[in-house]
């Protein structure tokens, strides 16, 4: 296949060339004159499974023998190499490291929190993989010059010393995957020295970024029939720039650095690199432009010379479009429009980005046209239906089950998924939600479920289901530390019990479909290696399990559109699409910024021979340079994210800055790129625009038939009728009620209920001859009892008890003064007044009614917030005044009719009693106004206007959404709507 040579045999393909196709063409051309079976003797190693699949597909296009096409990483898992032990499962190694780290933290707790053991194990395992690949032993780290970092380095060495025995290859029975990869490479190279293979061996598509891979590539390049084919080689980079890439410390973020380092290792010059085929790049002018834009930092001053004399910028950018949107959502919509146009044009298109959130948004936008992309990354297993259920059930092992968590589990699509049982389960779940879970302060209990089921004695199946819910979802917490083996077993059993429901056996649909099968493989792997995990708490297990689950990926077997592909950045080397979208071009996304290294700083890494953080940026830069060299390219970014303005990707920034500093032709080309992008943004904005203008809803004032209007109201209902009549219409006419929340919070309503209960008990038990200090202590004791009964939130109990304590002395003194003027008749007493003349009943529950020695009544209401002013009481908030009407008519239970001398609010914030004296004439006026109001709303022409006189504009009513508030405001005129006529 190749002529003999003493130099390493290395080839390159220009940027933008369809690398798999060029690879196949080059092999076929070199074997044209050979026997037909020569192709079958060719052995090829490629870097990704997608590259492997596409290369194989290109060979399959004709009737001929196929070469052996393998992945480079397959060497670490090849069982045929019996002299090298098979690798240990990566999860087992991480669990072993966690145990070692947990033991160290037990002895030296100051090193790190114990909860960080698995995160540290993950990070340390990654460092081990890198050290194995680069051939670095922990002993080499002891000689580093740490300078001022000695204290931090001493702490790091304590962790690194835990893993030294994993680097003794002679005694290591179960090597890591990376360790075995290097061991296999070393063993293979040693074998080749004695018996070099005579058949062609090719390594294609790899940049040699890892030590073991570069070692193998060099060895293959020196074989009699071996060759290395480099993807995306920049033939436009001048000799001076190649020389600058020799700087290990500053040049690793350049896209061609890996090639420069590999060629130097093989003692070759970039100018010596021949082309693998004669395939020309699709956009040679763009290759020159991008090469100039990405010059190494020390030589970007060449822009001032080469940039101003650059020729062909119009040709370089004529098929280049720059889309800049305001938000990531707008970016996703614009990308979706570009994809839709490509589908209509019957052109294949590839979206390349590392941003998985963006690809999910684009996929959702494409769903409106029923376009399903071929997404190489799939979906995260943790976000699939089995993944979500497994994460939720892991939480059950950690804490008491809240009503919210129980309802989320009961409504999960895999819960009670045994065939034929799902319908009843959902019906009973709905009834349980409304009857038990909503509005409940404390977590649900098995007794509450049993009591609820007893109400349906005619349905024995419901009682069985309620028992299953109580036994399965409640009281599953595991206190203390338990072995990982036990936790995994309990977790799997619990999840399967939830999935099968009341059926005697099985796991429902939990392990079905692609996601279920992947989830089963993941939990089985964890179960097999759990013996190496030691003991841990349920919370630590939950975090561990979530970490394991996040590593899984689901590829649903859906029929994707053959011309729409979503690729990761590494797959930019695969090429093969007519159009390419490079999306998420913001710093921090593409390239992804290096994360903090808890073990070694940048200089220590370089001194030790490890990879610098910029290595990953350099690899991403090469992916970008390869992808942008395609014939038709769209560059997209969002100028803002959820928090702030974004920074353009450094490569896009360099390209724009270079073109902006060029001649007028460069500036004009950049403007045209943006104008083409604006066109797609405008098209995207039209997606959500209505075909016809939508007229905002008017401010409603429904007028139902008189027969449907309410004939009884509470005193607070009358206040609501004055301020927001529409709420009375929705409540009393339509009979709509707002649902109680699942997660009950400590709101003002609960606070008011608690305070009323505290003061009611105190007033009812008051001893007139006791000392004030004793009364204060008794008030606080009552407060503690009421809070313990009604408030399940410990922090809230403390805050509210302190709040009552601040007003206790004042309230006790005020109460003793009230007792000198009147006696307490009743607390929390119901009453009603019937007005036959208009057929209306007024109801009320008075907080407190006292009686003076002259027989007149005093009515009080406890107010935890700001009491209404006297003017507000007279015109809007008539609660106490209406209670005075009922009291004067003798409507309160066990209290005779009597004149009302005053009404008062006992305010706690601020501490004041707002008293309003009353005369019979004033009570008569309130009664007359009530009758006038009710008569008005019993008129068929009177509408129930929404938000007629709300106290504040920020008032949030229960029925504002039904009234379409927001499409109109409080200044809009009401529109009468005849209802049910």
C-alpha cells in the first residue's frame, strides 16, 4: 500500500474536507492495483463511533471486501490480549477511592467535609486516568517545586498518596481502563519492535492529545505499512506561526498545537506533511481567513500587516452567516427556522454545539413541524422517565415523605404501570389529592390515608390501594449509615414496588423501552460493584446515585429525519453535511472554560508533565476550525443568558475583530454576515406572531339571572362584594373554589388563625386576680401549645413565638384594662341576621364580644397586620360594622339583642387598639346601606364588576386569571355580560 521509507508516515487532510470520505478514497486509490482481498487486510483505528459508522457506510457503498475498522479506545477492552489483565469497572474504582478518602477524612476531618468523599473520588479518579495516560507516577509529584503552595500541596499529597498502589503495574491485577490502554499500547509496541506487522495499519481522525494515543500513533507511523492521517490540518499556517506553537506554556489553546507537538515528537516539520488525497477544501479562502484570525497570541500583530492586504474576504464569507439573538430561546428558534429551510431545500444540515440545553430547545422548536433530529448525544438518562422515578425514590430513603413528593410520585407515568391498573390508580390519586393532600400542614400519614379510604366503604379496591400507598411511600427513611449493597437493594425493591402498584409481582413498565433498559444496566452495574462502596448515609447514597445516573445517556429508537443531525463538537471531524450550524458561541459554553483543579495548579501540571487546562480549549478550537470550514455555515450566539450579558466566543471575537480592522471590504463582509443573520432572526420572531390580531379581553362585569345570585353572604363576603364583586360571582354563582396548595407555607392566613387561637384561649382562661407577670407567662405557654399544634415548621414556630413575646406584656395590660370596663361574653361565636324583606341572610363569626355594665356590647377583632382606618371601615371594610348589625338584632348565639357601643381592632403590628364608637343611628345607617347594596345586586341589570375598588393595585385576587386581568387594567371601563339569560 505504501512505498518503503525511513521517516514516519504521516498525512494530513485540509480543513473542511469530508474526512471520512477522503479517508476511504485514499485507501481505495492506493489499493486499486492490488488484489481484491488486499482491502480486507487493512486495519484502521478511528477516534469516535460515529466516525467508525460513517467510514463503514462509505465502504459499504460498493461490492468489495471491507477493512477492519476499530476504535482506538477498544484496545483497553480487547480480551484477546491475554497477557494484559482486563480493566476494572470504572464505577468500582471510584467506589474504592471513596472508601479510601472517607477513611482519611475520618482520621483527619479538617481536610474536607465527609459529604465530599464521592466528589473527591471522582476528581481523583480523573487525575489518575490522566496520569496513567501520560505515564506519570505519583512518585514524580513529590519532587515538584511547590513554593508558596506547600500547605495546600501537603493536603493534596495526602489524597494522592492513597492511590499510589494503583500505579504499580507489575502487581496490579485489575488495572483502570486508561492504565490498560497504556499497558496494551506499550505491549503492542514492544511486540511490533520484534515482529512488525506487514499489513497496512492506519490511525485516522485522532489528534494525539492523550499520551498513550500519541505513543501509539508514533509507533504506527514508523511501521513498514503504517500511516497516520491527521484531520483538519492547517496548510495555510505560516512557518513562523508553527514555530510559535513550540511554547508549551502559552500555545496549548491553539487549534493546531496538538499537530505541532506530534510532528515534533516524530521529528517532522509541518512543511513535510503530504496530503492524504487530492480532495480540495470546499472554502479555501475561508480557511486562510480563519487561520489568520486564530494565529497564536504572540503573533497576532500579523493582523496589522496580513489583515489589511488580505484578498478574497468576500469569497471567504459569502456562505457565512452570523446570527446574534437576545436570548437563548430566540437563538433556538432562529436555528429551528434555518433547519426547517434546509429540510425544504432537501439539504442535509448539522447542528454542532456543546450546549445540551440549547439542542433540547431546538428539538422542541422543531417538533412543531414534526421534524425529529438525529441527536448523537441522546437524552440524559437522569431526565428520562425511569431516571426521574429512580431519583425520586432515592429521595424517599432520605427523609419523611411530604405531600408534594407523594403526589409527584403517584402521578409519575411509571407508577402503578402494570397493564390494566393505571386508570383506577389515577382516579384515586386525584381523589386523594383533593381529599387529603391539599391544604395539609403536616406530612401525610398512613392513618390519614386509612381514614380517607373508609369514606369509600363500597370500594374495597380503593382501601387496598390506600394501604399500598401508605406501606410503599411513607416511612421509608434509612437512619444512620448502611452498607451500599443494602441501600441499592432497598432502592431497587422500592422502585419496582412503586412501578408494579398493587400487582403481586413484576416491575410494571419500569425496565421497558430504551430508557428502561439503560436504567436497568446502570443500576445493575451499581449493584454489582456496591460491595466496594462501604457504608454511607441515605443522603450520601442519593448523591452518589444521581452522579452515576447523570453519566448515562438514552438514545430513543425513533425514526429521525435523515438530513437533520445534532452533533457534539468532536463530531465536527465527521463532516458530511451540506450546511452546518455552529451554535452557542459564547465563552464558557464554546469553549467551555476549564474547571478548578483541586490537586495541582497550572505550573505544577506543566512541571509534572501533565496536560494544561488549555488543552481542552485547544481541542475545541480545532473542532471549531474544522467545522467552520464547511461550505455553508451559520454562526449563532445569544447576547444574554438568564443572568447577564454574555461574552462572544474567543474565536468568533477574533474573527469579527480581524474583519472589522480590515479594509472596507472586510467591514462590509462582516456587515453582510450580520444582515443575513438578522433575516433569520426576523423569520423566527414571526413564528409566535398571531395570524390575526388578538383583541384583549374587556374588563368583565357579568350579570347572571337573579335566581342564580347569592342570597346569603358572610360579613367578609360583603366586603369582597364591595371591593371585587367578580370574586363573589365566581365563588357563589359559578361555585369555583381555588385549590389549596400542596406545599402549604406559613402564610398570613395561618398566622392569623394561630394568633386568634392563642388570644381566644388566653381570654377564656383569664384569672382577674392573678399577677400580670403570671398572665404573661401563661400567654406564652398557651402560645407555645398552639404553635406546636398548628405550625409544623420549627423555624416558623420560633419566629412567631418571638413575635407574640414582643406584644405579650402590652396585650396582658390592655386585657386587664378591658376587664375593668366590661365582661367577656363569647369568643369565636357564630351569628346571623335574616332580612326577609329582601330574602337575604348575613352571617358572621365574631372573634370576641364583651358587654359593659350598662348592657351595651363591644365587638373586637384581632388583627395580626395593619388594621383598617375608620374611613376604610365606613366605606369598604365593613366587617365589624356588619357584626354590630347582627349583634343589635340578637343574631349571635346565646347573646341577647343589645345596642353596640363600639367596635375595635386589636392590632399587634403596630401595638394599638383602634376603637370606633357607635350610636344606634350609625348602626341603622350600616344596615340600610347593606340592604341597598344587596337590592342593587339583586337587580338583573347590575353586573359583578371585576376589581371594582381594590385596596391596592398590587392586590392579587383568587379569580384575576379568570377575569383575564392583565389584558385590561383598573382604569378600563367594565363591560356588562349577560350570563345564562
